[in-house]
C-alpha cells in the first residue's frame, strides 16, 4: 500500500494515539467497574467527594469552552448527567441487557467512556488557541490527560452505584434526527405528495440500474478506481472470523491488522462516469471557503468499521465514503445542487465474514438503497406508508473476499449499478480513516472538524431544504457526520440504526451466517 500524503499520515498517527488512549480508558473503566461491583467505594470525609467535585467542575469548564468555541463533536450523544459518557445507536441497543448483568454493564460502560474520550480528544484538538490555558492548564496534551483522569475518577465513584447504573441505562438513548413537532403536525399532510415523489424516484432509479446492467463492457468516459492494496484472500478472511474474539457484549474485537485486511478484502471498485472535476473524489481540507474542499488530484476513500445487530449476533460492517467537490447545478430550478457531494457504501458481513447485504446513501442521508445477496431476503414492510427498504437489485451469494464494482453517474453521483467485480485494472485509490474528518488541517498548524456542532458540514446547504422541511429533517440535503444520517422522508429511519438490517431482512434457508430468526 503506497504511503499516504503527509497530512493523512499525521492523521493516522493521531488515530493510533487515540486508539491507544481509548484502550487505556477502557481498561481503567473495566478495572474500576469490576472493583466497584464487588465492593463499592465510599468517599472518605470530604476527600474523595471534594476530588469528584473538582473533576466535575473541570469537565463543566471544558464543556463550556468547547461550546463557546463551537467545536462540539456530534458523532455520539452525551448522556445527560454523566459528562464522561457518550452513546451511539449501536451501543444504546445494549442498555437493557447491560442493566441486568454486571459484567455486561462493565463492558458497556467501557465503550461509553471510550466514545467520550475519543470525542473529547477531537474537541480539544480543535479548540482555538485563545481558549487555552483552561483553568491553568495550557498544553493540549495536559488538557487531554486531566480530562481522562477526571473521567476515570468519576467512573470509579459512580459506576458501582446501582441507582446510578439504572439512571445511565435509562438515559442512554440517542435522540433521532427528526423534528418531532414538525413530523407530528405537518408530515401527515405531506405524505401523499412525498409518497408519490419517493415512488417516482424508485422507478427512475430502477430504470438506471436496468440500463447499467444491460451494458456490455465499461462505456467510454467511465473511470475505474480500485484500492491500492487489494491482495487479501478468502482464506485470510475465513481465518479472521474462525478465531474472532468478542467482549462480554458479544461485540467483535478486531485487531488493527484484521481491520486492514477486511477493508482491503471488500474495498469496492468505483466506476465513475466522469465529465468534469466534480466527478473526481479525494481528501478534504479547510482552505478559505465556507465548506471543506476536495483535493481531486489524490483519490482517497475514507473508511470506518461499524456494527449492527442481528438478534443474538453483532455483525461487522465496513463503510467506505467518497467525497466529491460539488453536485453541479443543472439550472436555476435545480434544488439539489451545492458544495460537496459524496457516496457512502457499506458492506454488512455475516458471522463468517462473507457479505450479507450492501447498502448506500449520500452523505446527506439521501438515496438509501439496499443490495441483498442471495444469502438474505427482504421482509415485507411492517407499515404500509413508510420508506421501508428500496432494493433496486439483488446479488448472487458472494465468496469470501469477493469485491463488487459500484457504478456512479456523472454530476448527480447517483449509484446506478452494483455487480461482482471482474478484476480489470484501474486507478489506485488510498484509504484514510473516517475519523480524520473530525480534525482536518486548517492552516497554521490548526485543525477544524468538517462538521459543525449539529453534525452538518457548514456551507453545504441545498435549496431543497425550503421544500422538504415539513417531513421533519432539518437542513435537508446538507452533508452530515456519521451518526446523524436520517434516511427516510416518510417514517423514521437512520443509517446507523442498530436494528436496521434485522428488521428488514431474514436469512435464506441455506444461510449459515447468523443465528436463526426467533419464531
């Protein structure tokens, strides 16, 4: 794999440091949790309580500085009353189980602490220099160290208390990304026209897929991109899942090397119809504009590991994201044009490491489509008038380490085809960690998140927001951070819902990839 450019090498080094820090925090939380479950610590006369108060005050001051500076990270939800804990939708799905089992709770709390530690590292990195020193602490590394120490101290004091544990479990629920009042009052009035609009898009998209499938060969003007490192074999993938370790919650514990192998094994080939610079993807950085800009000279795909639940199993998901400079305008009435555009393509693996289903959105949360393999089948919608799961095509059962080719249209960047890859040569792209977007280079050694405190990329608003707001999605069409993607106008659905796949698909009779669906 070729070396990444300097700023991405630095980003990956920072990510490695963050991973080590999260591991330390996790272990500390586990040790603290195990100790307090058996023998809860009682504060001495004023000493421990005073120390806890000082730590609570420190985190309160840090939060105030972060909010004044506008560098709050929206990737995970801050659990009210517990400044050292954050939760995402996947982890929130364990809250009932964790509340009933001490060992599960300890593992769960460790993950919640790790989410907060990671977010705070990015918030501290992005704090402008004028906000330091903070409470007499001037160096960012010292701010991070004190924050981690205080988080661990508060965890030791609180996580052994049964009432506090119950309160954490009760509050660890991520609010959805819809405006409740708007959806309740206005969405019912707009369902009929929006339903017709969604149906029309489904018909048009299905036709585009049919046209792409009818092609013989790759048309002129389509540029093929493939991962720079793509030599992982099915045997290697099988070996990873044959010996895969899980924690007390059943969450897979992949090593860094195993993640790299899986990303390479299933790295999509992107076949992009190209008619201008707006069809070339690359890394983001802040320059002088209102939104981050794309360096189209260097093909870079951002990647992240995610997880979903299928009954008693936690399944690995590989997420690949392309960023384009813009969706160019097609004229004065084009509601969808604007700065930045992209494609998010996700591979959900079975417990054997072989893909079950692929799905895709744009970073606005728009155009959610599913591509199930023959190992899994779509269930009927549970309600008649909601966006359930648009499946423009299904795919044969793949082999381990088999890649797919994803066709992307010019200008709109719609995904218009997905098929098993043929292995032809293409332009090499490199990987960058998706978390690098949370602290992008911004000049003068400073960093700035690509996302605002609301999880939206500033400067990427679309005119469609003036027409689509009655469906309850704020700033519809704008680019968004992972964890904030609402993907349905009719009904409520998020790209990172823990039960997204479980609710919509079931295994076919020959599928050994997950436990059987309960009767």
